[in-house]
C-alpha cells in the first residue's frame, strides 16, 4: 500500500524507506530472534526513559542505539515508558520507523496500547494515511502484537483507548476512536458493522464516545446496511449518555420508518420537539417520506404546512416526496396541485419529478397522460433520460401497445440514450409473443453489437420461434453469434435450436450443433440427448438412437424414462416390435422404471402390428397392477381398435373410461372418427363431432380434417365443404393436410378448377403447399389430360423451391404416356 502522506523517511538500518513499507511484512520468522529474557529486565529503571525519548525525538533513526535499547526492553516495559517519550516531543516518522525496525528485525511484539499511542501520535501530527493503514493492519492481524489470552483485536484496541482516556493525565483519544469506527465500517465489508458496534459498546461502557459526527456516521452506516434494530440499539445507548443533536434524531427516525415502526417514528419525532430540538429540513423530509409510504398522506401534507408556519421553506426533495406519495396512490389531481405550488415557489423541475409522474401514469394505464408529461418535459428544455424511456416502454407494453414501445426503443437507440436490459427484454418478449420474430431478431443483434447479453429465456423463445417459422438458418446464425461474443447459450436455448432443426427436417445441422456443444464443452443434459434421439427416431434411424443412449451412459448422463420411451416408440414405428420387446425386457431387468406412457407405446406397437390380443393383454396387465390408468393408455388401445375397423370395441372402451372418471380427450374422439371415416360410417363420425362439443371439447384441426377426409373419400364434397366452412366460423384454421385432403377430393371428382382455386386460397392464407399437395393437383390434371396445367404446376413448385419427387415425375410420365396412347388410337 502506498502512503503519500509520508515519503522518503530515513532509516539507518535499511537506507531510505517510505512509510508505505512500514509494517508491510507478515513474515517475522525470517529475522533475528528477539533478545533473550536475561537481556531484558522486566521493569526498566528511569534511566531508560531518557535514551528512549532521545532516540524517538531525533529527525532520523539511529539503529545502533535502537539495538541496545531493545535488548533491555520488554513489550510491557516499553509500553509504560512510550507515552512519556511521546510527550517528550517524539518525532512521528522516527517513531514509526522505530516500530518497524523493532518488529521487522527483532520480532518485537508491541502491546495494543503502544500501537494506539502511535496511532494517536500520527493523527495529531496530521499523518492520517499512515495512521489509518497502521490501524487497518492492527485490526486484521497483520502486525506483530503481544497476544492477549482470549483477546480480539478490535475489542483490545477499544479497551486500550479507554485505558488511555482514564489516565490521571488523559490522552485525547477521540480522533483515534473516530478512526477506529470509520475503519471498521469501511474496510471490513462483511463484518464491519459488527466490529464497529462491538467496539462502540466497549467504549460506551467506559463512558468514552465517538464525536457527534462519527456517531451520525455509524448510525447512517447501520441504516444503509439494513441493520435497523442495531442502529436503534446504538441510538438508545447514545440517548442515555450524550446530548443528542438533530442529525442523530433524524437518522433514528429514518431507521424506525424503514423498519416499519410507524408509531415509534412519530413518537421519536415528538420527543425531539419536546426536547426543544428543532427539526431540520432533512428531518421533515424523512417524516414526510415515511408518512407517504404508509398511506398517511393527509398527515404528510399537514407536516408540510407546519414547516411553512415555522418559517422553514420546503425543498425540492420535500415536494418530490409528496408528489411521489400522491402519484403512487394515483391521486394525480392532488399531485398536480403540489406541482403547481412547487413551480410558484420558483423551483425548476428536474427529470426526477417528471419521471415520477410518468411512472405513476404508466402504472395506472394512463399512457396518453404519461406521453403528454414526456412532451411537456421536452418543451421545458429537459431531455428524457433512460429512466423516462424505460418507464414508458414498460407502460406501453403493459397497455398492449407493443409497436409504440418498439418505436420508442428505436428512438432511444438513435438518440444514444442508454437502454437497459429490461427494456430490450420487454420489447423482444412482446414481439416474440406476437410471432414478430424478424423484428425481435433485429433487436437481439443490436444488443449483441453493444455487448449486451440477451435474456436466456427470450433467446430460447426466439430461436424456437424462428425455427417454427421456417427460419432455422437465422436461428443457427444467432446461436453462433452468441458464441462469438462469448455469451455461451444456455442448455435450453441450444436444445430449442436442435429441436427446431429436426422439426425443419435439417437433421444434419441439428447433429452439427450437438457436436459443436460437445467440442466447446457446453453443458449437455438428458433433454439434449432426448431431442437428438427423438430426431433420429423420427427419421427411422433408431439404431443410431440406441447407440447414442449407450454414449449417454458412458458420459455419466443417466437416460430417463422419456429417453427409453422415445426409443421404444421409434422401434415400434419402424415395425421392429420384437426388438422393442426384447430391449424393454432387458431395461426392466436393469431396473428401468416404466410409466403409463411406456405401456401406451407398446400397446400402440402391438396394435400397428395387428396383434390386438397382445395389446389387450398388456392393457389388462396394467389394470391388474392397479396402476392408475390415464387417457393416454385408453387412447392407445382405442386407436388400435379403430385402425382395424373395430368401432364397437373402441366405443366400449370409451364408455369404460367415463365409468372410471377419465374424461375422453380430443385424441379419443379423433381416433373414433378416424375409424368411422375409414369404414364410411360418416353419420356416426359427424355425430361424434357434435358429441364432443356437448361435452365441452372443442374439435381441433385434426378432428375436422379426419371427418372431411372421410367425406372426400366417398365423394360427398358438399358435406366436406360444409365442415370446411364450419372450421372457419369456429376460428379453427385449416392446416396443410386439411387443404391437401380437400384438393384431392375435388381432383378425384374431376373438379380441378375448384382444386386450383382452393390452392390459391391456401397460399393466400399463409399455408405453404408441399410436394404432396402439388402432386395431388398434378395427378388430377394428368387424369383429365390437362398436361399443360400439370407442367405449369411443376413450374410453380420450382419457383417455390419445392423439390419434385419420384411421385411427381411418375405422375407426369403416366399422364403423358396415356395421352400419347389415346392420340395413337385416334
């Protein structure tokens, strides 16, 4: 530590040293041992006083004389003579060097009292920095000091100071006491307040108190540290021993308010007045702030009037406090009345007052009023600051005015106003909620340019949204941008990207992101592996999924029931039911827990393989195990029955669900409608659609599409059209499959004109046709011999970047062949 207050102190033993080096060593073991006891009489005679005073009073230290002196001194004998030497005009710098030489070269241990005398000498000589450093090092145990059994440094220092104060000829230690309190509070972050209060209590017990200024400092420090009870305890000690001033009262009143002790605060204010101590402007402001925060505005306003009657002018803080209290209670008329009085008294409004009104109006949903205040603020020549803008943005978002909030954010950016993370996050979250992912991405990029890390939750939402909206490349680019900025994406964010890439059919890129996570040592959890396994199984790569599960185990990541369910589902989907059974049995032997979803997957697997009896056996096994069945298990078997056209068994199982208090779900009804449509029982399917609504279930797109497909298959396009329009009336949007089913229905009836119109409506409504949709239409044109229309549709596919597949080519070739054959026959 460098001490500018005392530089270039001459030391005979070590050449020129600065006070910055004094007591810097904490390794006394490397120096010569202290003089032996035979060289140090326990009680020095008066003859030592003159040599000690002589050595310490010189402008520089004579190390040879120090050596002979130290051989005859003990810590206690030195302590008894040191004060007398100090009173004989000891040189503070020479004395400090003496302490250094004794401790550093001879491992001499001074008493706490000797160090306190030295601190006093340095303070009285205006060497405050060295004194402060010495006291800090004494308190944190960095100086060689004579041990005191059970003693603690700050307590021993306080005791030493009281001892010096109680001498027949007292040492004026008040400055050392003040420094002790200040050092404890400022230098020891976690324990400072405790050290300071402990020392204060020791001093107070012996009737030694810090100066009024330091007492105020201590109370204020305790309030800032939120140690309110301790603050009031110290205040109580002071009130019994010293005459309190207005500042001490004000701090204690503030402590009562902050601690929620309303009546105590009011009582103490009254006691102060009874003690003929006039409140200061600070006292009044503290009282009014407390009253306002406790909804006692009437009393706060009365107190303001009392101020004025006492010939004390309210300050800007006084008015701001009242306005803040009124605005928080949405008493805007009264707040504006106080504002007018403030202006009439000649005060110039600042940003704080304006922002108070803006915040209040925004919280009350009065955005127009808030914006008017902002405009008024500008007209008065004040520039809205970051608080103004951020408050308005929060208010606009709360009032569902996201576009206006975005414009305000852009205004902040263009004006160079600092935008906090909360404002960015609020606007971006709003944009994501409205699926405005491009605009949200633009703001994220602005944040990254400013080296601000976006919120993880928002990044996860944005990346997921971009992927769902066909912008997986932008999502991937954003992910890598975060890495470039060393803002490592969270695991949920990375998981969202991998899942989105799989859903977009880009498994290669999904696996690349996974490997990038491994290479960069980003955290990978079970959910990450589950997403990869899900994607692999979706593409039929179940073997790779099983290998990945083994790698999980090698990395110490335990697969969960979801991992196993995904793999079993994948095996059943690719027709490997027997392998699924074998693996499931092995997992069960290894202690894997199966849940109802696991059984549901296997039941569906058996049903798909046509092994309905096995599915029933597994279902009955679940019942016998007294496992609480849910709709998923029932729906699995109902789907199996309906796939085989066994509608009666499906309906029976549906009724059994109801009997056990399990509410049929949309999946239950969609399976029944699928089975009914498959066998052409369209009246039954339509009745089920009505029954759903009766039970309070709103049919979704899948339900409607299932029944529409059934009508299309039997050529009843009128009924299909009715249901298609009913969907729109119910606010249910047709999806790609719905449109494709309808287009196919029209084409099968030779109504390619209607099919083309519907395709245009599909595109207009933002639903992108895929290869299946186009192939259905091309097939319809080919069957009617409209090859030109078929080839035009192919051109549209190319322009839309939809790849022509084998079905497309086969359809075109078959149509061309048939047309050529017909022409040859003619």
